[in-house]
C-alpha cells in the first residue's frame, strides 16, 4: 500500500505528553470505552498475550478488566476461544491470542519456522509422528495434547512426549492451529478445517506479511519507533525498515525521544479524547507494558517483573502490577488471593496524591475476583501505610 501524501498542515513534532496520550488512546485506555466486549479488545490491541501465571486472574482476563471493567470472566473466555470466536493463537510478541484476520500475515513466520526444520525439542521420527497427529485430529476432531496421547513423558514440564512435540511443530508451521483452550490447555485442530477458507487460501509473500504486521503494530501503539514496531509482533528492526515506506505510518519527532517515531493514521484523535476516571491495575503482560524501554519513554517508569527472580532478591514482589491513573503510572501492587481476601502484600506508591485512587482500584479488583476484604501488608513509603488503610475503609 503506497504512502499517502501527508497533509501540509500535519504536525511533524509531538510533545512527550502528547505521545503518551496517543499511546493510551491506541491501547484502549483513553477516550470512550471500547464497544463490542472482549472480542473488540483483541481486535483493537492486535493481540493479547497469554501466560500461565494466575494471581488475581489470568493475564488475558486482566487485560480486559483494565479496559472494560468488571466483566464476567466467562464472557471473556467465550469471546477468546472456539470456532465462533474471531481469534487464533500464535507466536507474536509472545504466545498471543490474535485477530483471525491476521492469519495470512503470519505466513512468513510459519515459512521461516518450516525452513529452520526443527524446534528446540527434537522428534525421533518426524514424518511418522506428524502423520500420527494429523490422523488423530482427522478422526477425533480438535484435541488437547492429553487427548492426542499425552503431553509429557515424565513429571518435568519440559520433558514433552513425541506427540506433543509433533503437535507444537505443526502449530509452528501452520498445519495445525489453536483456536481453543480447555482448562488453559491448547486444543489442536487441523488448519484446513479451522481457518475460514477465504483466509486459508490467501498467500502473502514475506514483504506483504511484514507490511501488514507493521501497520498492525502502528495502529495498536499509535506512535512508535522502529524498535517499538518490531517488538510488537516479533519482527526484526531490519524487516520494519524495509517496508516502512510502503505503509501509512508518518515520520514524526517526539520531544525527549532519541529515535524518530512513526505516527499511525488517525492516531492524533487521542489528543482530543478525554481521560477516563478509573485507576486500574495492569497485568505485567499487558501490551501497554510489553516493551520496557518504551514504557520508560512514555511514563518515566522503570519496571521489572520479579516472578522469575529468587524470592530473597525481590524488591517489590512476585507479581507486581503497575497502577495506571489517567496518563500516569502512580505505583505498584503485589497482590495475592487467600479465600475471600485480597492481600496487597506490597504497595509501592510513587505519587501520594493518588492514594485514594489506588484504594478504589484495589477494592474494584477485589470485588471482580470475588474477594470481600482487602488487607494491606506492606507499603512503601511506610509513612503512607496509615493513609492507604484509611482510604480503604
């Protein structure tokens, strides 16, 4: 798609604050609440990351909660999984639920994985194992790895069975697709039946795939550098550079950003949109937070997920969730559910003017996950502990 000629009045410079507002609007966190429910969230964000960690809720549920409020969690699951959904799962930024319309755009990634010829797990008999999975799916319909014959050879999570390795390999190359999860287990199905014919039959070359994904990333972020655009759908910087001239993204400067940025079509609508009143807890795997360098540019906020850090070395906590208030990140909370109580094991407050907002956000999250009580275990700075507890009453 050729670049449209920019309007002569179009701005070529944005302030840092304007860039943040544009990014929040693009991510569905500013302006009118997204209509269309969880399915609209996947479409709007161009991908929602999945993760096995479940503290308050699964990460993909938290992403919807942050944008849509306290939806029933079953409504989220129903919108994400099954042939009636408009989604599929694949490797993008990470393992993500993606809009079904992007299936053809991932052809280049599928071809690259096929050309590599292997995963990190090796198959003992590649041809026979893959043929076995195809036959079982053809005979038995969509199946989990357990339904195919077992996911693991032993108790360790990485010791996959031959059938699981084969199923994952065929997912990588597009013979098999995941459009459903059961108990958070992938359900494998043959792409020939699970992907609509009009999408399955589209054959895009590598350049077309890259252009579509760069446009998609730009739309989801509003304003972004080349590195930002590459990270969003798991592309290389060089690939982004090679197609930028054939996209609708327009080069701009953002004050305080070292690298040139690129503005999506209609992204400046975010400057005219109002702030939302909610203060929300964000999943560590929310697409607003995917790129830590971008996060620091947008919010002057340094963040590290400590779930994979040994407990004695954690500074904030296992699953510290950033707290977004308007266009600022005002703190962190490390939550844990225990029965009908939400324990805020550690609350780090960056802006003491936001204490009331943080309290409201904690109560709202607790109610959503079925907790009747909120208990504050630790606060930094310690002198804010009393004020936060009082705000929760």
